C-alpha cells in the first residue's frame, strides 16, 4: 500500500542526504520525495510517498523519527488529506488537432504555459490519478517531455472538509 | 620539548580550566573546542594529528587532558570505544581530515552497532576549499552518516560550543552512539566568545525515559501469571547501568535469565538463575528455554538474527514483552505483545515493585535437566591445548574478575561460553559489527579507563594481527594489558563454516603467522609462547604478574569447533553438536 508520510525537518545541510540515505540503507521503497520550505525558515517539510505493508511502514516512521534533525513524522494513512502533484508536460500538437487538444486541457483544468510550432506545454496539478490520466490522454499525440514534482499533501480540517475532491492516501 | 610518552599523571591536581578570560573575550575555535571538551568532563582523549587539526592539537599541548596516540586512527576509535564501554563515559577521538577521518569509519561503525557513546572530532579543509577535491579532503559527514547516530560540520565558529555540547548529549543519551563533529581548519582559528552555558537546539531529539505506566503494569501482570518465563537481556541493560535492578527483578519474581553476547555481565553467571548466552552459539539450556517459554521478557535486546535463528519459530509460543529505549527496535524483527519504550533502569525498578515471587517448580526442574544433560564442555582429557581450557584457566586465575576483550571469531564465542562474567562492563566485544582487530585497542581503552583492573584481551591469531601495532601504544603508556592469543593458525570461524558447509574446502582461511612472542618483544612488550598443556596455568600466572603489556601465544588445537551451533536459518532448538556436549556431561 502507498502511504504519504509528512516529515517536518530542521532546515540544515545534510538532512536530505540523511533521510534518503536511511531509506536506501534500509531498503525502503520511495515513490517520491519532495522537500520544500515552510512558513518557519528553520523548518522544511518533506513529503515522502512510500510503498510497503504495515510492518514496513511502522519501521519507516520510527526510523525517520530517529533521525535527529527530523522534528515530526506523520503518516496520513486512513486520514482525509488533500494530495497534489504538479506536472509540466510537453507533447506534439499539430495545428489540425489543436481544438481537440485545447478541449482536453480544459476538461482537466490544465493551463497552457507555452506553445510552439509543433508542440504545446501544459501545466497541470491535482491528485496523482488525474495527472496519470492526463498523461495517458496525451500519449497518442506524442509526449516530448514530462516533469513532475511528486506528491505533497496536507490533512483536511474535519469541519471544512468538502468542496474539493477528497483524496485519502488509500486510493 | 615535552614528550608525549607516558605522562599518566600529568593532569592530576590541575584545575580543569584553561586560561580563560571574561565571557566576552574572544577565543579561537580550537581553544573553544578544547575548553568545551573539558567542560563536558573530558579528561582523557585518543587521537592522531594532521595538517588541518594542528590548531586544535596546539591547544592540547598544555590542556589538562590525558592524550593517547594510537598507531592508527582505527585503533584510536576502538580505544575510545573500549574506554566508553568500561567506564560508561563518552569516549573521545580526534583525527585529521581525509585519511584520518576515513580510518575512523570501522571504529565508528563498531560503536554504532553496539550503541557506544563516542564523540569524534575530525579536522576538515578550509570552508572555502570544501568541494574542490582539496588536499586531504574527504566528505566526512557524507562518509560517516550511516555509521553515526548524528554528525555535522561546523562552518561558523559561533556554533561550535553549542554543537560540542549537543554532540555529547546525543552520544550519551537515549540509545547511545557515536557522533562526528567535523571542524574545518579556518573555524579552528576564527574567534568568538565562549559561552559554556550555551543552549542546545535539538527540536527533533526527544527522549523517552519513563516507560508507560500501563504498559509496565501489563508487563508485571504477565510476569506474575507466567509459568515458563525467560528474561532475555542485551547490551541495553549494561548501557543503562541497570544490573542491580535486573538482579532484583530476577530474584524477586524468580526468573531464569539468558543474555546476548553484549548482555553478558549484566547478570552474574555464577547465580542459579543464569542460563548464560543464547543464540547461534548459546547454551543448549538457554536455547531450549527460550524455545519453550510462555513469556519472553526482552530487556535492551534487539532480536538480532544471531540470537533468534529462524524468526518464525523463535519463542513461537511465548507472549513477548519488549523493553527498549529505542522505539525502532520494537517490533522490527519480532512482534511485541507488550512493548515498553523507556530506560531499562527506570522500567525494571517499576517492575520490581509490581512483581511477585512464584516458585515455577516444573519450569526450573526442566531447566535443571537441560543444564545437566547438556552442560558446556569440550574434550577435557585431550593432551592438546584446547582453547576452551585456556579460557577456563584465565577465568579461574583472574578470579572471574578481569575485564575481558576479544577479537571476532571462534575465540570470541569460546570466551562468551567459558569465561563466567559477574558484572556489567566486564565483557567488551564487538557484537553487532563483528570487527576483527577490536580486542587489543579496546583493551587499551579499558585499561586507561580502569587503571587498577586486570584487562585481558582474549584474541584470535588473525584478529590480533589486524591491529597488533597498537601493542606499541600499550608499551608507550605502560599499560599492563594482557593478550592471550588462541593461536589456531586459521581464521578459525571461517574454517569452521568451510568445514561444515563447504565440504572442508579451506579456501583462503589460513595465514602464516609470525612468532607473536617475538613480535611482542620487538615492540617492547613481554612475549610468552605456550606449546604444552601443562604450561598453560604457569604462563597465565606469569602474565598476570607482569607490569608491562604481555602477550601469551597459546598454540591451541588447530581444528577445534565451537559447539553447540544453530546453523544459519535454523530454529533455536535445532542445535548441532549436542551429542558431543551430552557425551562430555
Ligand atoms: C574486519 C573483519 N574482516 C573479516 C571478518 C570475517 N571473519 C569473521 S571471523 C574470521 C576469522 C577470525 O580468525 P581469528 O581471529 O584467528 O579467530 P578464530 O576464529 O580463529 O578464533 C573472519 C575472517 C571480520 N569479522 N572482521
Ligand atoms: Mg585463529
């Protein structure tokens, strides 16, 4: 099962190496790992998508928490969270197909961020499945390039839940 | 010029404060580092100099610190380790950048695996050169990250005092371990004021010392109910200084006690509750008891594969209580029915208050039967020198009181089987990493920590060969350590596996040895060679009276094997060699 782990870490050199080194040394499988700053300049947040059974995930959480610059570890399994991935994708867009392509982009709520003679670059964000579905839709046109951020996530406030599409990290 | 050699008393009586000005006076990084070490209570250090640590070494010139120079940084790291294991204090080692730091790696890994508190200070090239492949540059924090509990590089002298304080705190608390502080040479000469009261900043380091009270009462209840309990104790009890509490628990609740290799010494093996060591080369009675118990009380032990054998069948019918300070140790290999996270000393004290005496007549009778049927033994009638015999003699002639260190291999296992340890911190051995060459330098470190103790390194010929250059260190500092080489000519443990599992094809497991007593003498130590069984006690007695380091080279039975043995991947009760033990009972 895929788990989204969120770790608040001290914003110090070497922390990323420590965390990724631990994952490699203990043969844990990382799907994606995202690091970014937070509102506190002393702290960064790492969002790590890990695949494994409960026993493995328990070790992942404990081994992460054991790393000294890691301040807090959360596993979002079983919680309502908003999980998002951002992608830039460039694919072939011949003139005659542009109308259908633009309609497709519209359906997926993507943004055209660059357009050339033969290709088009689209920015799209959302849950992982949406991104993957979009990639599948683009494939027939001929994908030139894909860059993805990997997942970031945040738990929903119980009270304000709703409105947006619900994503738990079980799906 | 002052000589470095044997100045054992040079720090005695002096104030442990370097000439220091008011708080605001500017001091160099090197000065601050040395002062911060002194303020941490450091009076002994191990280390080897080099270009980029010269400012630091210059400050050591007149510092009230006893300084031991090994012949190789690995030796120095093992010395700091032995010092820490024998004393319970933090061992301190300093090395230069690049090759110096790289040479520490084996020592750090050894300490890491066995949770030993060490602070290593490494020199580093100038901060503006870092990353440029400068002369003697190595990515020390990168290289040592997996073998340390924590490491960091100090790039601003203003952080130095705080980092050193944090290093000692991290190394010595929770589950202890080695910490590396990498110190670029320009930071050693940069100046700032020194604040001994600087606050640590460790938002991610939380310590849990008190176990959860409900978990503790559940554990006590399980103990009180159990008909067939076994206490399974590891190095954590030694580290937590919880020997007294362990004894109180075993006596009050009436529990048999088995120990891991690193746990040996935590319970007096002369006591009736002791089942001695368990695991691959554990006693038959310990392994049977663990296999059949209905309650396994693990304290400061981590269910290592050398202990458990096949995990699926390990204590399969037992409820498991797991007491450990490291939450990550719990449920890593074996499910824990009652996990208790915290300090063993605290938790055992609480347990003692809550347990009741129970006779468990049948259980103890069964254990007594196993003990009678399969006692530890060997061919005592042999006219050759059996290594087990030598170790029994060392035990007897030292009154079972010596601090013992070992290398890695058969001799290490025989030592764990045939020396009867009485107290914690008496047995110093590389359990987790299994580092050959650990015996001699760790004995030196232990002797420095415990000048009045008898310290004996029971070593393998090839383990000894790996770091024997440190014999000269022992000579220089006039340390009366003893080395007993179980010289079988072979890498015995490798040969045993080749005999048993590779059809006796002794591939590359034999080395031509030098004459070790002559080597010892050339290095300024006393050397004795023993080739006849009858000479064994006499040689040991002579060794024990020597004031200088003494090496006794025992030419032991070359193809002796360690029994019993749970072959890799087998269940604990599937021991080989039992018929042999039975026949010698
Ligand atoms: C540094 C290191 N290299 C290799 C090994 C693998 N190894 C384990 S035991 C052993 C043989 C040890 O020989 P010796 O020291 O003579 O001890 P004996 O088994 O003969 O008692 C070897 C090579 C090790 N444990 N450590
Ligand atoms: Mg040997």
